[in-house]
C-alpha cells in the first residue's frame, strides 16, 4: 500500500497552523506558505528535486515542535526558543535523516538565526546552512507582514525592505533568492484562496509504501504533536497506536495491515488540534456547547485526511473511533453493520486508553479497574464484546505501564 507523504505532511501543517493561530496569532496556512516560498527559493538556488523536497518538508514542519514547546513553557516560564528549534530539528531528522540524499542538517535547528548573529544560537551569516536561511527569511516575512493579506502595490516596498535587511536580519544569499522569486505573481499564489492549489503544484510529490520506516517516524511525530496540545493527553495517541500495534499482532495481521492500523491510531485525534485548549483542559463538566465542540474533533480529523491519496481506509478508521454499535456514536451515527472489525477494535482501544489514563475529571486506573467499564459498555451493546475480551487478555500485563510499539523500525 502506497501513500502520498507530501499530502499527509501538508495536512499536518494545516493542523499546526490552527494551533499557531489559536495560541500565537499566526497567519492562516502559514506552514504551506513557508514551504511554497522555500521550494521556489531552493529551485532558484539550483537545488535538485530531492533536496527541494526535503527543504519543503522541513519548511512545512518547521513549527512541528510548537505544542511541545508551549507545553514546556507552561511548566517552565524560562524555556528558551532554542528548545523549539532543537525539537523541530529532531522531528525532521527522524522523518528524513535515514536518506543520505536529504542533507537537512540544521535546516530547522537554525531557522530563527539572523545574518548578524543575533538569533537564539548567535550564529552569524556563513555559519549556518542555506536551507535554514531560506526558511528563516520566508518565516520572518510571513510572520511580520502576513503575506496572504498584503496588496500587490506593497510588493515593491517589501522588496526594498528585503534588500535593506540583507546582511543583518537575512543572509545575503537568502535575500537574493527571495528577491529572485518574490513578485506580484508569487504574492497572488500565496493568498488563502490560492495557497492550497499553489502548494499542490509547487511541493514535490513524495510517495512511500506504508511499511517504510518513514511512515512509523511520521506516525510518532504526529502523535507527539497532538498529545502535547494538552497536559492531560500527552501520551494518549502514541499509547493508542502502540496498543493497536500490539492487538494487530495478537490477531496475526501482516506488517502492511499492522502499519495501516498504527498510523490510523496515531492520527485519530488529529482534529483535536483545532479544539481550544481551555476546553480540552477544562477540569469541570463540559456544557452542551463545549461538548459539541469536543465532538467536532472527529469531523476535523476527517476533513484533514480525506483528500490524501491512498488514505481512504486510514481516514475512515481514524474518524470512526467514537462510533457505537447501536448507532448512538458520532459523528456519523454508524451502527454495527457499518463498522468493520478494525474500526470496532480502534474504538475499544480508544475507550480503554481514555478510561485508564489520568484526565481532568478522573485519576489513572489500573487494568483491573478499567475492564469492568468496558465490559459494561459491551453488555449494553455499545462496543464489541469479543474485542473487549481480547483486550482484557492482551493488555493485562501492561497495567499502568507504557505499551511497547513497533521497534526497531
């Protein structure tokens, strides 16, 4: 089974943009805008297709450590911007680092550096890579000027500012590359009503088999991004993915299907990145409007994943984890006839994890304390009783412990 990684990474970037918009007031489609500009500058500088693909991936994911950084900042008000850079570089290296053609060393790590050495690492022009300088200039311009909103009449003024900042804020090579590609046509292509089409045509296609190690690295990255949105769910997605991996092994699935389930499980709460943090972390009972907002995360997951080539089955699985056998679940109100075995399994695993992990409204529960709740739901016809019995068998050794995932990749 092959999937379009470039489309999946763009979907992740969209979710990250939602978080940045909520928490930092970032512009819409920020990640895709940076990737489009970076890819164009990379080509202007003579990079080959492989390196342009890696550069655009780094640009899409340059803020992939945002939720992790914000979580650390909540716990320690003195957290440095360098943490965001280090964690972001770790993420892209895990995703791309095993391919020797992808020379991405420092592309994300140094994307906040300045030519004059006044960035977080104090590295002046010539001591950090061109890829980082390219992402830096694109990021700075979009954050400062919100490129989707500026008028074509402002292009000349902005080009003047870019030239003026060459050698201080921007490296001379990055400024030259930006001046080489930034005109009225590029500006039009960055607007909100054009950026999706522009990203699709600009960012190179990247297709991989689902059993490729890159897919597992990406699944872990997605889970980390989602889980760090809330202090109460910081292991939720990865634990569900690991439990899905364990259960699919118990059922004797081949590697391709196990990877399919692992990725669907890691992605199942992607839509929660669109839910305000104050609702996710509310310690009291949610009112009707807040509960409706929480429930909408499944629809958001569907919307983010539905257009990815080769992802149809994964999208359906990831957005069915709150359905019930008697048709009382959401968002589709599916019943037993509509839910295959794997959808039923992922729903059971999600409930097991939610019941057993600590939440604002309950403490953590042992396996022995968790299973009666699932058996009661199975007895009421809400979830599959056979799968619940199998969960009881397979998960018993991991009571209040982390579940092993698919390692080594």
